[in-house]
DNA sequence: ACCTGAACACCGTTCAAGT
DNA sequence: ACCTGAACACCGTTCAAGT
């Protein structure tokens, strides 16, 4: 029971884990109050370091936001992979599982999604784009499967997968922006996937 | 050639047109440097009024951004209407014209688009949503035309039009966020519209 | 190697006061 | 009715200095 074990322990000079703590605190603030309300100084205060300390780990505010976006893409890819592991092998099942997982992630993490997709005209944005690649590749692979099984017309795979990606992303944007009610999410996603299946079915 | 006619004329006490000038200057800054770089104080400096003056016309920074978003929706609707006036009467032509006009507007005014569609959890957002209504109604009317002509399957009109809207919005988001190159815009839009036409064609 | 703390140049917002 | 200008409480960023 020494002085150094109080409720707010005097931290040793070297904090040791600041980067991860900053990211965790930033993500919580992002979810609760949005990107614009996220302040480096406030994060430092919450964690108990001086306002200059974050600088060692993130060159500036934007670098921290980029890091959040990058982890976001990782989590998106994890969500898509997990959904595919729990579904059947046929193309329609995999399409529906992917679409459902995407829009669920996107509407559950609206502020994070915004960070992930509004990257334009920034330095360091290259790293964010690279982080997005696995999710795009996963969509691409899904379309390739559909083309092999004959359920998706032959053609420019990437073009088809981008339009599919765009549709899911757009549905999430309309809902996250309160233009469309969240209660319509499932029906809209079904509409999009069934329309995709019909629109892609090779003409007999 | 009196003292009151210098290059920077001494303005009369009552400015008279401050609201419109603020909006115009704000839109230019938005386009050139993005929303985050837009500062009320800097706008006031550019126009030549005190930093407190904007307060008479916009309660706060967000109110000015909302006003920009609202004028953006008006301009979007204008663009859609203009495109429809220049095309044929058949449904596929009108679908293609609408889609093309939408993605052109959306990629030409990327920062404005972001303002228009990220409205969540804000007061005064109601006015922004209302401003969006005409564009949604226009898409709805287009789908109704397609259903009447038999080129779109009968069903929930709004659901179909929202998915179409979402697809176009998503394509623009991916391009504006530099995830997809602008050069692919036209092909992606064509892919989306042709897939829509095939996916909606009633089964014979 | 990592963090502190003062300093600088900005913000948005408020409000009494001027015309 | 409309605008000014001082004041307040924040920011992000920089950097010499500490351990």
C-alpha cells in the first residue's frame, strides 16, 4: 500500500504502450462523438500524458486518423472472411453472406467507414488505399467464383465487383446519412443481391 | 479619384449582401481545400467583415455547411432535370441520362457531395434531408415510368430506386476517395445501368 | 528512446457596444 | 437591423529541455 499504488497511479516516465492506447481511445471517441470532435489534446488528457506525447507516435492528427482507417479495413476484411466461413459453398450463398457482412459492418461503424472512404487529396493516403486492397480482392474472388460456376456472365471481373462494392457502400452511406431508415437495410441488401443475380445471369 | 475609390474601397457600414457572399466564398474554399480547411474567420477576412459578422446569418459553422449542402441538393436536382430534357422519352435513355448526370455531378463536386450525405446525428439536419427529397422523387418517378413501360418489374418502387441511387452514389464515393480511378467512371456507370436493365427486366 | 511544458498561431463562439 | 472588437476557452504543431 505505498503511495505509488493509488487509484490514479503515478505512471513511470516511460508510458510504454502509448500508441495502442491512443488508437483505442481514438476509436471510442470516433464512435461516440465523430471525427470532428476528436482532439489529440483530449486523448492525451484521457490517457494521462502531456499533449506533446502523441507526436512521437503520430506525426499529426491526420496520421492518427489514417491509422484508424487502416485498422478499419483490416476489420472489414475479417468480417467478410468470417461471414464466408459460416456459409455454404454455392455462389448465391456466398454473395449474400458477403453483402450482409459488408452492410452490417458499414452501418455499425459509420464514422469509421467515413474515415476509410474519404481519403482524397491527402498525403499518406497511399497506405490507406493499400489497406483497402484485401477487401477488394475478396470481392473480386467472389465474382470469379460466380463466373466459373456460370452464375455470373463472363466479362471484366473487376468492373463487376466494383459495381457490387459500390452498391453496398452506397446503401450504407444513405443509411448512415439518415437519408434512409436503418430498418430498411436488410430489404435493400436483398434487393441489391437478387437484382445482381438476375442482372448477371448469362442469357440462356 | 477620391479616397473612397481605392482598390480596397471602404465599405459602408451595412454590407448588405453578406449571406450570399459567405456562401459563395465558402463554396469556393470547399472545392479548393475541403471542408476541414473551411474557417469562418478566414471567410470573413476574405470578404472584409469582422469575424463576428457571419453570426448574423449563420448561427454557427455547421449552419453554413448545412446551407451549402442544401444548395448542393438543389443543384443536383437541376442537373438531373437538365439531363432528362436533353434525352429521348424511352426508359433506357432516361435511365442512362440520369445515371450519367448523377455521377458527373458527384465526381465534379466531391467535397460538396460529402457534405450532402454525411448528415447523421446533427441538429438542423432535417432541412438537409428535406432538400434531398426532390432528387429521390425524381429517381422514383423514373422507376415508375419503367414499370409502366414494362421494362422494370412490378414491385416496391422506392426500394428499387434507392438501390439504384445507392449504386451511383457508391461509384462516386469510390472514385472520390481515390479507391478507383476517375477514368473508369463511364464504364462503371454503363455497367451499373445495363446490369440494372437486365436485372429488372420482367421474366418472359 | 520517449515524454514534458512553454510558446505560437490559429480556431469557434459569445456578447456588450456601436451606428 | 446589422456589424464591430474584445474576451474566452479551446485547438494542432513546434521545439528545447528533461530523464
